[in-house]
């Protein structure tokens, strides 16, 4: 399949890299790809689940290894898996609502399994969902390498049908007492030189993309990376990838610029969030400019004319990061409208959605929503960006993504060097993505960081596209129809 071809291309240029762990992702298939190893570095598939908004990694847990599918989430910090006897996996009525368990773990079949603390794992999410059970330790294999004695949650009760691979700061774990999480052990076990990874989601139609633990790929971004500091939370700790969004504007083909943000905004870069969430005042200005209709208090969606899909090359939303005197030189990520306008309404209508009165007939949904509490740049933003997350030096580097790139040039990031100032490609490589009509965009479930204000409680958030009143119809129809088609479950929370 195309994923494997991409991995072969990656392998040729990774040979000289030291302690770099590439993790690729692709769209889901009934049988998820296996782990791959390439000459001193490592690669693994992730799955771009457009319907439920998550990027899934197939990891292996235990001895002998058991394949487990986890949502890759930069917005949380715990790794947790579903116990094979979890209540959700045993209850037909719960599955009718939340979806079938994607994959589970059997601790009795692992010789390296041990319990850290019974009934101590409890994580709640901003939409009211969550999971609870024991904290345990076992070996986790990712990208062909083994992380030994990793503490993780084993969920016995859950309203989420898949575990999470949280790769944020250790200070943001759900435990009352912080513990060395997966990123800490990556470095402590000398698997990478520094706690850093780069994220390349590729565009929304792409079959493959990559996370590189310990390195970056200069073929996957355009120009130079712009570095901005990560913001501490109110306690002075670093618990999320919060950065300053200095401005938000749109640029039309004729050069006309429209500004929407009238001041700097702290935002969180979160791969576990499907959409982008901004303050009501900013979102309202964007909606007026696009003629979008905010019905988040009704059906839970924002509607916009599908004509913007045809104008993708002519109009972008431009996100400028950082502040201070060098603001003019700070990174700008231009998000085309075809990443923000989602052609999923007909699929939703087939599942029971009743549209409110709208001033346009060609109805799509908008991938930007208002929020009073959480300002999150999710996958509708991140697919246009190449992002390097440096937990050790507490900084993030961003550049415009070179989407649909088929080449690779991997560079290791060392503790001494930090994020290296190395240029990417000169311009976007022309490519024509092939949409998959069978996969409606949009999205039932995604994860998100609830707050940047420290560990404990709702420190990580599973955010669904706001649940409409027809959610039960969607959940049941999705399981009956779409799951068989795509080999994955649609979860509406």
C-alpha cells in the first residue's frame, strides 16, 4: 500500500540519523499496518481517522506484544489502554452509544505486567467523558523500539472506545503524583538525545504522514522554522504546548488582508483536537467574513457555504505566532480554506441531522469553532503546519508544511543544538490529493487539553465536535454502516 512505499522512501535517508524514531500515519484500514524498523532508526504506522478526527498509532504492549491502537495526543501526557474486560467492551448498550472498543489489552497474557496502584488511574475530559482503573507498568513498543517499565493507565471503566498515547509534559499526567511518562523515558532510556519530536500530519486527504521522535525532516516543510517559546501555566510549570498567537488574518488572491484578532492570544497546539477553537469575539469576526452561521448552541456545528472549497487557492487564514520586537519575523502558517471547510453535511443528514435555516444551499461545516474557555489549534490548523515540539528547551518551532511530500531528509536533534536552524524546501511541491468520497470529514471524537494550568483533574480533554441532539442516531448508524466500510468505529460523545 502507499504507506509502505512512503516508509521505503523514508528509510533511505534515515540511515545516517542517530536516535531518531520516525512514526508514520495513514488512513485506517480493516487491518492496521505492522511495525517497521530501518537501519538504526525506527518507523511505525499511524492512522488518520477523518471520521472520528483522531490519528491512531498501532503500538504493542506487554510480553509477548499485544497490538493496541491509541490516539496520538500532544495535548495530554498519559498513555492508557482499555482492559479487555472494560465495562464499555462488555456492554452492548454502552457500545450502542459510544462505539465498539477499538482494541484492548489483556494483562494476564503479559509476563512483564505489574500493577503500580489499584484504582488510582482516573482521567476526565472536557466533554464529560473519561476513563478510570489502575496504574500499571509494562513494556510498550513503538516505532520498533521497546520502552521498558512504562507507567500507564489500564482502564476498567471508560466512555471512550480507544486508549490514548499522550506525549505531552510529564507535569500534566493525571496522577496525583507526577511520574516519568513516555517522553521522559524516551530520553532516560537513551532512545533519543532530547525530549523532542516533530509532527507532520500532511493534508486531510493524505494517506501518510510522520512523527519523528528525536529529529526533524527538512523535506516536510517550506523555508525556515520559526521558534517561539512555550508559555508556562499559572503555577509556573510547563504542562501544555501553549504559545502566543500574535495575529489572525485572511489574505485574498488580490492581496487584501483582513485582521480578526485584536491582540495576542495564548493557544495550545493539540493534535488530539479535531477542530480549531478560538475566543468568541475572534471567531465571530471570522464567521462574518466567511458568511458562516454559528449553530453551536443548536446542532453543535458551524455552517458555511461549500463555495469556499473551490476558492481554496485564493483565500487562506494566516496564523502568526510569537511576539516582541521580532514579531515580523515570527512564523506564519497559512491555512487554505479546503482544510477549514468540511464537506460532511450530506453524510450527517443521512445519519439524522436536521439543518437549521441557512442563507445558502450548498452547505458545509466550518473547522473553526468559538469557545469561552479553551483556545486550541487542532488538526484543521495542524495539517498546514510542520511543528517541532521541544520539551527539553521549552520551545516550539513552526513552518509551512510541504504537503504530499514523498521525499525525506531526517536530521537528529541533540541536546546541545536544540532545534537546528536548517532550511526546508524552497516551495510547495505541486500535488493533487485524491479525496476519498467514502470517508466523510468531520468528526465525532477528538482529544484536547482542557487547560494549561497544571496537572490533576481535567488536565487533558477529549473534545467531540459539539454533540448535536441527533448524536444517538449518528452513533448507531455509524456502527451499522460506516464502521464496516472503513474498519474503524465512529464515536459520538
